[in-house]
């Protein structure tokens, strides 16, 4: 892993989650913090994994469809990537269209999770907002230091020099902070707690790290770094800003009602989506 990426992750993931966790108040029920932190974790883990894969699929559609409309390009959609034949210089610029698609998805689901969707759908909408926003914003942040990622290639096409890339990193971090604050306003407190405390930070970390396990089969076969590292970067970065956003709110009143989803429906949806990814998308669909 490039040293620059390690330093970036320390700045946009490790630092905010450490600061946010320290700022959150201790749980009032100190006798059972672990039990309460784990309460409702399984459905959230499944929803987080489902949202990651749906958002990734939407991102790849956002990369493939514009290329299909560009003269000279014949893109192919796969379960864990896309490719194309033919030649057109604009293909490099269109590498940024996937991040735009996921950002739009995240914003739409943020509005839905905030109260526009039926109550039963809000946990799903919350995790779709989480994944859409942070899949886009982590790509943007990484693209400022790694020219080889999708957004980095688009910035190269636009002739962004090193100074311009570094200048773009600050608004990317500000956008992450804003996304975390917006998500914190509607994030559930685990175990029916009376607000966001350190249990919340533990619950978020448990959910986003455990969600990587059901994500892995969707990304195989691929280089091991691509299989697990990308979900880890996205999930940890999103968790960091969500926890910091909750800490900065210093909320002590109960969060807005968000019903707890059961695990059966998300588990079934994951199985069906995995079958679609591996049986339909894996061979490749030409556009």
C-alpha cells in the first residue's frame, strides 16, 4: 500500500474515529455496554453489506452507461468491475462518472432515510445513504493523491496538477464531515439507548467491519487487495465521520424513531443479489 494512502487513511479515518469516540459520553448503563452495543447488529451488518454491493453496482452502471454513449467505446459490465474495447480519449474523463452516480444515490437516500421513506424502509435507506456518500467521497479523496484511481484519472484528463489536487482534498474532507453530521442526525442508537454514546461508536465499528465478510463473495475472483481493502477503506472512513458527527452533536435525547429491521429479509436479499452478481454479471454484459 502506498505510504501516501496510509497517511491519508490516518487523517480521514483513524483520526476522526479516535476523536469522536473520545468525545462521546460514556454509556449510562455501564453494566451492559457490550450487550447493548451488539443489539441489532446482525440486521445492520446485512443491510450495510447489501447497501455496499448495490451502491457498487450503481457506480459501475454510472461508469458503463456514459461510455456506451461515447463514440468508439464498447463497455462491458462485470460483477466486480467493468472494461471496454475501442478508443476515445474521453474515456478517462468518464472514469469519474461512477463517483457522481454514487454521490447522487447517497444524497437521494439521505433524504429518504430522513423521513421521506416509509418507516420500515428507513434502515435500508440509511445504509444506502452511508454507502453512496462515502463510496463517492473516499474515491474523491484518494483521487487527489493517487492518479490511478477512477477519480484520479478524471482529474488527470482535466489537467489537475499536484497543487490543484491538494486543493481539492480539503473540500473532500469537508464534504465527509458534512455527510457524517447529516447521517448522525438520523442514525439509530443501539439497544434502544437514550442517545449516542460510546456504545454507538462500538456498534458502528462492529457493523462496518463485520459487513466486510458478506461483501467478499461479491468481489471474487479479484486481487485480494481489491476484494477486502476497498470495502474496509469505505466502511472505516464512513464510520469515522459518522461517529465524529454524533459526538459533535452531543445529543442526549433519543434519536428519531427508526424501526429495527430483522435479519431474514436482508439475508435473503443478499443471497439473491449474490446469485445475480455471480451467475449473470460475472460472465460480463456488453453494452
